């Protein structure tokens, strides 16, 4: 990612995420790689899967990931999903 080879970086993060789907650090790296390539719909999908499979341990983490999912939904122009996420945040 740091050398500008974002596609290769994204593939590596995807591989890591496949092998350790519940690892929060890997999840965040993979989601960030998807965002760099402006694949917001996939980033949203990965975020929602992560929340369903393993809720974060702290309320702050949960709030942060849900907020990021809402942002991804807005960037992916999936406004009804973004509104649903925002409603749960309020």
C-alpha cells in the first residue's frame, strides 16, 4: 500500500482477512485498502459482516465501526442503509 501498489495491497489484506476474519486489526486494514480503491460498497459489506460475526468488545469500538459503515454507505450511495445505521447510532 505504501508504495502505491494498492491493488496488490488490497489482495494481501483480503488474504489475511480470509485467514483471520475475526481479527479487528486485519479487518480495519482490509477496509482501508478497499476505501483507497474507492470500493465503498465492498467496504460496507465487509464492515456489516464483521459486526454480525463478532461485535467489538467495547462500546467505543462498536460506535466507531458503525460510524465508518454509515460513511461507506453514503459514499456507495446506499442512503437507505446509511439512514438505518444512523438510526441505530442515535
